[in-house]
C-alpha cells in the first residue's frame, strides 16, 4: 500500500506540470536515440531525473562521477570547470543519451533503473559503481520509474499504481519476479552454448575480448578457472541467465548485447568502453547474435 501511494503521489506531481512546459527531445532527440526519446518527457528529465544522476551517494560515487568521464560508459556531459549545473544544451544531449538506457513504459527493462538496483529487488547482476537502491520503494527509483512510464503529453504508458503490494518476504514484487524468466523462455540455451558464448570469448583485433572485461567488474560472464579455456556446463548456464538481461527477445536493436559493441553509424549505442567490435550489422558475428535473439538457430 505504501508503494502504491508513493507512486500515485509522484505521478500526480508530474501531472501538475503545465502542458506547455512538457516536451520531448525534438528532432535531435528522435535521431539515433530516437523512438525512446520521442516517448519520454524532456522537462521531467531536466527537473527531476537529471538531478538524481548528480546526487551524492553514501558509500558510492555519484552517477556523474563515473558516467561523464568519456569512454564507453559515458552518458552524461562533463560539467564545465567550477560549474555545478548543466546548460540547456548539455541537458538536451544528456536526455538523448539517457533515453538509450530506457525502454519507455517498462522500468524493469530499463538499465538506467535495473543496474543500480539491488538484485534481490529485481535489479541486474552488475553495476561496478555499487547498488544505489535496495528496493523499488526507494523514492529516487520510483521517480525514475514514473518518468519511464509517462509520455510527453502527460499520459501514463503503463502503471504499477494498481499493482498489489509485494508479498511478504518478496521485496521486488510481482513485476520484478516475472522479468528474468520472460527472456529465458524465448531464447535457446543450446544456441547460446554453441554459437553465442564462443563469440563472447573470441579474440578482438585492436580490442579486448568480451570475457576480458566482463568477467570482472561489469560482469555478465563467469571468470574462467586458472589454466582453463572453456566453461563447464554449470558456468555456461549461469552465463546464459546473466546474458539474458542484456537481451530483448525478438528485437536485436533493443538488446544491449548487440548495440553496445556495434558502431553508432550502424545503429549501435553511444558507449562501450571496450571499443566497437562490429562496424556493420552485416558482420557474421552480429548476424549470429541477432538470429539467436530473434529465436532462430543460426
């Protein structure tokens, strides 16, 4: 009941903004970041979301500390020396980039909300900056969730206001509990084991292998045992479960596993600290991953 009430309050606060003050990212936001930016409210981002990304974190760094320093994980502009606020132009750029971390209408498919959220509350396995929110009841998390559900016109894409409270001993609630299993049911483990996982272990000319970076820190792969070059079946199962959180079944271009290492001009994301592995969607590796995500057998 507390969770439902809090969501209702946050939703009403957003709805009180004058319609003239609400707007999407305009033409610029609809390119590249595109469909997501067009479905998200820029004014709410500016006044309520962006401040959260700049807020101090007890025991952790602020989002802006790690995610404005350039490289593949940057989605915020660096602040000018001596400045503590963003200009309008910088805020627009931040909006366009952050939109790529969001699936409008679905907070639990939006890495902006799942990566810093504790696993037991429905969050992802990784986030090297620590877990900022231990529960979906956290006011910051709820503010972001309502933004993700709110269209630029003020309409709600979807809402948990009428969702019953989580059952005792289940902090994540029904929505979070359903999320991990959805992808599992639609994706083929054997194809992952024989075709996908080997790609994640392959050498990269000029870049590190996926396994080199993603079996420590931002980990979605198990570290290999000393002296081994292959995974056990048990490890492969765990890798499969984690990699699923980077995939939207049926939609390769909404799957971070495929967009982060893909060149921007080919439809990839802005970031990826390990460089761009694929310059085109025609790359055989990219095609193999895309076929798997679509439910086929490459």
